[in-house]
C-alpha cells in the first residue's frame, strides 16, 4: 500500500497544527537564533563537555540544535566556577553563539574528494566528489532565513539511488519563532536541514534511505526550561522536535531483466519506477539530573514498503571524582517494524580530558581566561552498533583548541549482513550499448556475492585560514568479499579483497 495518502494527511494535520498554534501565539520579541548545524564537530565536541559537566543542563544529542535553548543557560554561567577545560569549551561555544547572534552572514565553501564510497559518521556529510556552495543567512527579530545553494559534480550513484541533478539547496530553511504563555516558545520552519537524532557518533538515528536531508515541515521547542506542570517537573529541562518531509530526489531500485543468465554474459538492465521517500519523526529529550540525559524518538519512512522505528536512548555521566577527566556511558535501544520486526542497539562510552595551558602566572579572571585559551580539549570514544543489516565497532579521537586547530581520527570495523550492498556503485557494473544499458555477468556475480566486512580509518585536520577554516584528510578502507555462488569471480566460498583511498579537502569562509 502506498503511503502517499497517509503522508498527505500527515502534512495536512501538521499544517492545521501550525496554523492553530500560530493563532494562539504572538511573535517573540527575542531574536530567533539559527540552529547549530549537525556537521560541526568542534561545536558538538565542546557542547558535550559542557553538558557532561552540568554547565549546560540539557541534551546535546539532537541536531540541528537550537541556539536559543543554549542562550537560556550559557548567559547566566559564572566562568569563575568552571574548571579550565570547561572554561575553554565555554569560550569556544560562546564565540560561535555570538557569531550567530548577528543579523546574518554570507558564506562560501569549496570541497572535493577523490572517492565518495567511504562510510560516514557525525560531521562527515559530503556525498559528491566536488562542490561549490554559497550561503546567505538573514535574521530578524523573530524570523530567520538561509539559502544554501550548492553546485555538485561526481554525485553518488549508488544502487537504488537516482540523484542526477547538480543543484542542491540542502541546508536551507525559513523559520519563525512564536511564543505563548501556555505553550512557551516554538520554532516553525520549512527546511532542508541535516538532522542527527542520536547520542552516537556513527548512527544518525533517522532510519531514512535518502542520502540528502528531506524537504520538511518542522516544529521545534525554542527553549529548554523545565515544565511548570507538577507531573512533568521531575523531567527537568526538556526539548522536543517533530517533522514530516519528502526526499529531495527520486529514489528507486533498478530492475534486472534476465533472459538467459547462464548462457549470456551480458544482462539487460532497466530502471524500475522511482519515487520520493516520505518520512516523519518526533524526538523528545529530558535531563532529570545533571548527570542523566534521556531521549526518545519515533520515525517512519516509506519507499517500497513502510518501516517504523521507535528508540530510547540514555547517557550517564560518571562522578568527576572517579577520573581526572570526564567519563560517560551511553546507549540506545531500537525496535524496527517492517516486513520483519527486529531489535537493535548502540552501546558507547567516551572520555573527555584536557592538556596544555600550564599553571600560568598571576591570578584572577584574566589569568584564568589566558590559561583556558591555551588548553586543548580532547575526547576519545568507543561504540558498538548492531543495526539493520550491519554491525559496527568504532573508535574515535578528537581535539580542538580556541585558535581553531583540531584533529579528528576514526577507526571502524564493519560486518555487513547478507543482501547489504549499499556501497557498491551500480554505475560501475553497467555500460551502454546503443539504446540499452547492460551489466556484465561477472560484475553482477561479485555484486551478488556481497561485501562481508570493511576496515576503515579516517583522519581529518582542521586549520584556521584567513576568515574561515580549512579541513583536509584521508580515508582508507579494505573490503572483504565472499562469494556464495559459482561465478567468474571464483568458486563458491572463495573470498576476495579490495582496498581504496579517499583524499578530501574543504575550505569554508564566512563574513
């Protein structure tokens, strides 16, 4: 059954809700601050330090994250009560917040990579081999607008995806803040924003097939204060967001027309009818204690069939006296409802610490600020993810200082389940002969064999450059295949390995 009528009813209900909500609210006199983006590793790095320390008593696992929620708590912080590395993180977050409190900005970005087949995690959103991006953001007293236009080349042509257009507006939004004495402040938006709904650094929690963010209608709580209702007050600071959207591009699966598989070396390929993916979701987080962060989400998506996912996640910060740094453990439990119902999980731990700065000379706030600015904040994490069609063990390390220099290292070992062929390029299997498109039987057999395992290493360097930041690095991976059928690749049970490298570069400037 197609979901289109359901999706249209969902959008209609969302529209009625937004109109009703607006009718009982008035525009907030406070400035509508934009979101903290889901691709800024440095911002998340420092926000997590502040959240674990209890300085920011709210969950920072939901992106895009409203700056307004952070303003409520950061502006009242007495930095004299912070440890040096916490003060360092506070300075870096406030610098970003002050920039976004301006009336808007213009930005440009140039990026390129040699291979777009690598696995990605938080902050690794580039899907094309090359792109030029122009951004213009404007902000008024209660509304904000951003147009982000990208010209792309070498776009992803992975199996099941049809993304042939060079122009993209991913990252754009139109938003307004409305306020009610009863319901508080909420942001209503039409957007195409990158979204991350998980405490994990490897899984975004969205469960959609689309590589690009969806065109969506979204409602998000602007603040994070505790509820005034006695029955809910124990939850502490809380946030909520919900969306309904459609994919930017058509998504479909090619259909093989095999007339004589065993006797013909070439197989005719046609494209099955494609459609836009339709999805919706809601996420709520709460901080009942400064050392406890809770989250819950429900998402649904439809393409060939409808899948629904419900998940709960928790993050527990261990007492500071147990370690010189800050240790936290986190996890999420996911139920997946589709043709087959399954349960999946994420388990992780991270440890943040600082080095450098020395003891410094003198005393007082000025001396403390100087020592804090010389400190480098670091974080190491480890995760085990058992999710639909793959199992991942990941380890990561990152560090940043106030000058903007940083490094991010990630190691992954991934085991793929049978019938998972996400990272094999369909384009590499085919060739055109006249009006027909063919795929070689040998290449198809390797495709059917499936990739069993991948080991991948990533390293990214961040360097301030003029009025912007340059990031450059390399990814390297080794894929292992094992054939379950006789083919030109080898007899059944034989294995093969493939190694590849991706060199990437990105320069972003804002003014």
